[in-house]
């Protein structure tokens, strides 16, 4: 790929890319590698179309990570596998549970603080949607992660217009007793422990599997204030599963999980740049540069990037999320038909408490609680024979509820002269969404090499909301109910040019329901559904006797009424402070680009992967209210849509002695510059524009049949970057979650009897 033809990829980054491959080659490629006929890349099994298939046979742009590669990358966070995916990005908003995701420019603008977490992506764990409660489920004891790009309405639902993410857990095995233990220790006194036990209760009939994971860390950010603290964290996870197979054609799986995540503060450091909101709240701070405006306070810690490790706040903070999840699945096969039932329930509880002025001032404190629950029942029927006709149909009912309780109070240092503890913001919102849908897809093999398919989903969703509260002088009271219906079709054709090369084309629609809200603008008390059409051409091929795998996709997406978020603040005509946030619709937008994934098995010891995405996502027609005025954003790049996304990794395995093997692994990731906030589209420079960044990871170790020892360094060269500058009531300006280098050792022991 000729990256040097594009100005946004600097010579520095090109040099790093060349360095990556130079290091990979230096690990040792035998001269006879091209002549080794017996080597081949392993087949990857995915369930993107709700049946097990070879990744290369599925006409969808997918990145899939197997259990082996998940362990090799040491994934712990949604951002860690998205950054290995072309045209996928994420930004941080200060805690593990507050991630904004973006695929092909389709961004989860509304996901974090809405009463109902209306995701732009289908996010499934064990075929159950968790999108209503989390976009960052824990990664442990996982069989596979699949990331599907483009609308996936047929199987992933009404809100999967940006794509689908599917995580599959490892299942209990009734044939053997097995287990493993992992201990990881890294800098910042970070300890990570995992354990798994698989027990065959009744051989070949009933098995149980139990997992625990515990992580604690002092964190990379310290509070210099006498109250101490920082982003120290404790994460606790447990999962138990059962598999019951009383007959060869009947399988019952039940999985239950509990999770608890707590961090000592919203992770970030001050940037020294006010948002309009921050400048308004702290207008009484000194004007240090003489421009007539108050300036953010350095507060003894300074600003990013000079400061990446310190904050100064005088009221304790805490950010935390708890999840509870249970899923039951029944598969029954009879007469070439498979009947599947999936029943699931997930509930989450997000809390944020304490200092939100982000400084040693005692100006503002917030106490926020968001509770969400999602229940669904899905039934599917599909054929299992080798007929030219392959089909499946299904139906689903879901019930989502959410509530927000929020209080913001002043401290004695507020600039309005209000008494300590005065309530300036109150929110008591509840909302519910009940929906049902029917869906299906029919594939027909016209010839042995040419296949066509048609499918779709019809859905109805009823949303009701009860909103009450106030922000300064802006009183909010609303009770509303609305219903949204949609039919999203998908048409596809694929042609097997040879046994190893397939071409495909897809036309598909995505849909996301509208909603209701409080707004000072009469026309803004509801927002429209979001719709998208996706046109895609792709190729999947294995070459050089299956030692080189190349998958390529070209796409064009055209959507209307794209849902975006906004927040406004200020003083009304009576001098009352007002603050309101809501959802807006961009009239039209387009996204187009290219995605490439490649795997090369250069020898029996060396494998190299490369991923590249090129993206142009923009608003075609969009006028919205930002900082007190209507702003025309026609032609602006959609936030969190970097033009280039690149990643690569290489692993070299070598024998040490009998029973012991060594390995060395190098990873590289690059994200082009981007803006991450709608409000940032009218701004320029730092920190509104996130500069391009890249980093390397290095891992090396020893493997034995019973254990593995791995030493690693992530962000090897300590690159300085951030993925987002988020705004709140920060006296030091917007906050950025800073990068840091992590290094440690991991020991894993496994037994199998």
C-alpha cells in the first residue's frame, strides 16, 4: 500500500511502518519460505449469519479474533480490538464504561448519558444484546470476537446501522476436567488475576464452568491535593455457565455474570483550553494572558501534554459501574431444522460522585446515577441440510427501561455568589422502549459458484419518557410516547471465482429509532429516526497455497437524519443560568472508503497481519445550534472519523529445547487526526482536533504445554497521545485521558485431565 502519497501520513509514520516490517523480517524468514507447500493459514469460524461458517465464505467485511489471538493481544478493553480493525475508532470519556465507538464514520453520539442507551451498533454477548447497558463488556474466557462493518439490521437489530460486534464465550466441556490460572503484574502496582474451572458433572451430558477475574491498580494519575487519591481502580468479575446435552440433538446453555468496576476519579488531566461552557462557569478566574477572558487554572499541576500524571481536586471522586447478566439458550435440531431460543436479561448501574470542577476550587459537585435494564426473547428456525436453499427466520421481543437521577450542587467557590450546597441542576428521568421484530434471510445457490440472497427485518418500537427537573432557570417537564416502525432489507450476491477467491456485492439498509426530549426550541422536543443505505463490493481470497489471505471491501453509505448530540449553556433574559442537552438530526451525510485486511504466513515460524482503512465521512447538509448560534456544518467531517486507520502485527515462534518454545511479538497501531465532538467542529487546534498518533507493543515469552510466561511493554516508546478531549465543569479546561506506557509479566498455568 502506497501510504507515502497521502499528506496525512507523515514520513515519520511511514518510517515507523517500514521499521515494523524490518523488525518482522529481522526475526528470521527462511529463504525457502516461498517453497514450503505444506503451510497454510488456519480457517477461522464465525457466526455472523447465525450459523457456523468459514470467515472466507461470509460475504461481509469482518475482523475476527480467535481465543488464541485474544490471548496474544491480551485484550481487556473494547478499544484494544477496535484499534486492530480498519475504519473503526473509539474515544474515552474518563472511565472504562464510557467509551464512544465509531465504525465507518457512524458514531455512537448518544450512548453515554441518555436514559435509554440507544446504541448505533449491535453489541452481542453470546447472541444476546447488551447494547442497552454497556459498550465495553469484560474480556475473559472468550472464544471469539467478531466485528462486522456496515448495517447489520437482519440479525443484529434496529440500531445496528453502524455494524455489529459479537462476543462468544467459551462453553463448558462435559468430557474432561480442566482449568487455568493467570497472574499478571505490571507498573503502577497493577495486579490482574484470572481463574477458570471446567467440571464434567455427568460425562457427555452436563458440565459446569466457572470464571473469576480481579484487577486492581494504583493508576497512572495522582491527585496532589491533601485528600489524595487518583485513578486507582478495582475491577471484579465472575461468570458461571452450564451446558446440558441430554440428547444428541438438544443443547441447553445458561450463563450468568456479575461485574463491578470502580475508579477513584474520572480519568483525565486538564488541557488548559476552556469550552464555552467552562469559560462561562469560571469567568471569575484571572486573565493571565491579557486577552480579556478568564484563563483555565494551572492549579499546581499544569496542562497536557506537559502534565500527563497529576490532578488537583479537593473533593473525593468516584466513578463506577455494576452489571448483572443472565442468558439462557436452547438449541434443538430435528428433521434438518434447528430451533433456537435465546432469553436474556442485563441490568447496569452507573454512578459518578464528587468533584466536577476538576480543581482545588470547591465550585461544583455532581451526584449521578443511571440504571438500565434490558430483557429480550428471541426465537429462530433455520435449515441444516446441504440444499441449494439456505434459510432462517426469527422473531424477537425486547423491553428496555432506564432512569437517571442527577444532582449538581455548588461549592463555596462558585462564581455566582450562591450558597454552599445550592442545587443548580436536578434530573429525574425515566424511559422505556418496548419493541418486537420479525426477520429472516433466504440464500439460493444459482450455480455451484454463484449465490444470491435476500433478507430483512420488520420492527416496531414504542418509546415513552417521563422527564422532570431543572437546570438553573430552565425547568424541564415532559411526558411523551411515540412509536417507530421500519423495514430494513438486505440484498447480496457472491461469486466464487475459484476455490480460493470470492467476490461479493451488498445493498443493505440500517435504521435507528427516534425519540423525545426536553428542548427550549419548540421544534426540538422530538428527533427523527436515522436511516442509512449501504452499498458494498468486496473480495476475499487465499493465495500462494493458502499462505497469504487478503480481504478487501469498498463501500458507500448514504444516510438521512443522522442523530447527533448537543449541549448549550448560558444566561437567559432574566439572568438565570440555563443548561440543556439534547439530540439533533443532520439532514444528510455520506461515508465512503476502503478496507483491507491481510495475513501472511511467511514461514512455519513467522506470521504477519496488516489492516488498513481509508475513510471519508462528512455531513452533506447540517445546521445545528452551537455556542449560542446556528452553525452551518455542510461538508464538515463527521467526528471520530479518521481518514487513515492502520495496524500491523508479527509473531515469530522458535524452539528452545524439548517441550519449550519461545515467541516474540511486535504490534503497531496508527490513527489519523480527527475531531471527536460536534461542538469541536467550529473550533480549531488543540485539544478540539485530536492529532494523529501511533504506538508499538512488544511481547515475548516462553511456552510449555502446561504454562506460558510472557513479558510485555505496551506503548513501548511512551508515545504521547489522547483519543478525546471531553468537557464538563472543569476549571482547568477540557480534560484528556493521557496515554502511558505499561510493562509487566504474565504467567498462565493450564491443566487438562
